C-alpha cells in the first residue's frame, strides 16, 4: 500500500496538521496553489481593485497626505461590521483573533523621536518632519516600461541617419530591388523580409519609396523597437496580433527562389510546397507556446527565429542550418511519412501508423496516440493523422529531451490525467513490452527492477511517482524511461548499447541534438537505399536490353 504522505494524526481546532515537507509532495498542494493564483488574478482584474491601487498610488505621491485607506471590495462587509461594533471590540467574537495592522497602517506609525505633540495625528509626512526627511521619502523610480519602445541614444540615431543618407545617396526614390541595404543594415532584418517591408511602406503601391516617406515610417514604426519586434510586425498581417502559419509562406518562397542551397528544388514545385510546410511546422513545434498555430511577440522574442533566418542569408549550404531549414531533415520526415501513407492521400490511419519503425511502438501506445491524448490531430478527419500531425509526433519521438516532447509523452503515459505517472501506469504499458520481449526470446526485466532503475535515474521526490518536473530536471535520461514503456526497438537497443560508441558519437558532434543525430544517420540510410534501388533499376534495364538484342539476333 502507498504511504499516506499528506496528513498526520494530529489535530488542532478541527483542522489536520501537515508536515511542511510532506505537504509540498502532495498533489493537493499544487492544485490549491494554482487555484489561489487564479483567484488572485481574478481579484486584481476587478474594477474596485484597480481603483484601490490607483488611489493608493496617488496618496503615496502626496507629501502631506494622511493616506486614508479605502476598504477593499472583499473586506467591505467585514469593515462595515467592525465599524458598527465600535473601537472597543466589545462585539467581537471571543474565537476571532484581532486583525494585524496592514502594511500602510505600519507605515503610518512613527518612531517616538519623530512624534510631535500628543495631539498630532500619526501621519507618515506630518508637519513636524523636517525638509530633509521629506526629501528622503520622495524616492524617484525611473520609467521601466516603454510601450512605443525606449528612445535611442544620440550616437545610435546619428548612425541610423547616416545609413539612411547612404541608401538614398544616388537616388531620391528606391525600388524594391534597391531596398536590401535598408532591410538588412538599418532594420536588422533578413533578406527574405525585404518585399514585406517594402509593401508595408509603399501603401499607395507606386512601386517606389521616397526618402521622406521612409523616414516618416522609420520614426513612427521602427526606430525605437528591437529587431525581433520589427520582424514580428513585418511577418504578420497588418491588423493581426499574431503570426499565422500562412504568414511565413512569402518569406519561404523567397528563399526557395533565391537561396543557392535550394535551387535544385525549382524543377519540382510540389516538393517546394512540402518543404515550406515542413519548415513552418517545425517553427511552430519549437516556438508555439500555446499550440494554437499562432506565434505571439513573446514567442518570437523567446525563440532563435530571427537569428536562424539571418544565418540562412549567410550560409550557402542549407543543410548546415539544422534549426527548421535543413533539407536533409525535411527529406527524412517526408520519406518516413511517405512509407506509411500507402495510398498517398496524405492521411494515415492507425494500421498504417503502427508500422512506424518496424512496428516498434506498442499497441497500447498507438491507441493512446490515436486517442489524441498527446496532441489533437489537425487533419480534420476522424482517426486520421495528417502530415503536420506526423511531423509533431516524429520530432517528439526521436528527440525526447525538448519541452514539447516531454509534455507529449508524459500525457501519453498519464492514464488518469492527474499529472503523475505511477507504478500502475508503468505496469499497464510495460506488460505488453514484456510479452513482446519473451516472444523474441529476449530476457525481460521485472517491473520492480525497472521501477527501481527509473527511480535511481530520475530521482523523483516520491519513490515510484514521477512528475513532469522530474523529467525536465533530467532531460538526458528521459528517453530511456519512455522507450522502455513504449518503443521496443529502442528498449532493446538500450539494453544492448555500447557506451563507448555512444560517447564517440556525442563527442564527434557535441552541439547536435538527439534529433540532429537521428536525422543525420537516417538520411544516410535513406540515401544509400535510393542509390541501391537506382543501381538495381539500371542493371535490370541493361539486362532487358541485352535480352531483347539476343532475341533479335536469334530471330534474324
């Protein structure tokens, strides 16, 4: 039986007492903490609360104010009740302790040395305080929030003015093909944003932008904001607060048309479309914090998106840009999906999906995935997985160290949706794995031994109970936990692993993620298979031609 780690057998006033350390381990602690946070946010959003805060701020700014404290909306009844009872406390219930003074009450109490006559009111800035004391109390708080952006230093403004003058030096008007210096050097944006930036300024669609027209746009829209905010403004639609997936398509089609590392795709427009879809889905997989296919300004600022776009401009080999843009990574994702999509309608069902990696995933895992526990499918058809859904699955399956993948697999294993993975859930998934191991004549590991190994590996606060934070603390070990319960091929590979070869592989490319290493090895395998297939096809064609020549000679 599980240990009761919440309550003790002590009581006080009808309430059970919790040990502080055990209290934090209990799930009720986190649920109540979240509820209190929600209630606090709700209270701060009330109009009465905002009015109270504004009133207190105004009173604090007044030097000679007595700072009257209006009662908060949630204490109105209690305040009114106390006022009717008088100041003697005669009406107070004997079981109700007196309320401690508020922070503003404490501020109003002065030390005996600074108190005036006995009749003086105890105010914070009374008339008996000298001028030096009053000046000390007026603390200056510099502005820390700038809605329109913080004003630039004079030297930076001069540098920007010089860049603008240089761009318009040879002509008073610029066309879109002459606008790249403004886009990259002044606005600090990648080249693919050039067309979007030009169109946002050229509202009259004349095809040219004058110097005065640009300066007006620059001073009103761009001068005082950072490069990420500029990228966000240019990428999204004009009146939108988010970047939608379609907003990236013009940027990507520019790259497909101009980048030397993608020029070979011009002969196959259908693969240009698939490549663009893959890049967009990878961007949202890594950066869409709400998983609603909308990127906010905060998402963009918290990501490496702008830096990666700039790296694409500087690097001719697109495969060296492993984040989002690598063509080899697209090739691996697309080929894996194409292998499963037998009828090539860009939808795969549960039977097709179960063949992934040679039926590596257990049946129970496949069922949970198609119950859309880890993530809701975007295919629009029941029990069908689209290419976008497959990308999210495969990125989560092959790299179990990212926040997105940890959340995905944690939901898959959390059968009762209580934000905990217990022994009974591990037993539910491991039972099938054990049967499959026995069928393949592999020696299985007992469940108790597996739980002990996983506990030693992840070091949860409660033995045999794993929370999401336990996985986030031990990202390098998470893959083993999930593979033991869900992926038979990777479980066997882990049991038969060679630590030295794994270490050498990591040392060879220390900056590679798990996904990068998998994609590199998988691309080599797929490329070799394709080359062998082409050689076999050429050999068969040669044999057919030889046979036909012999038949012709014999006939003659």
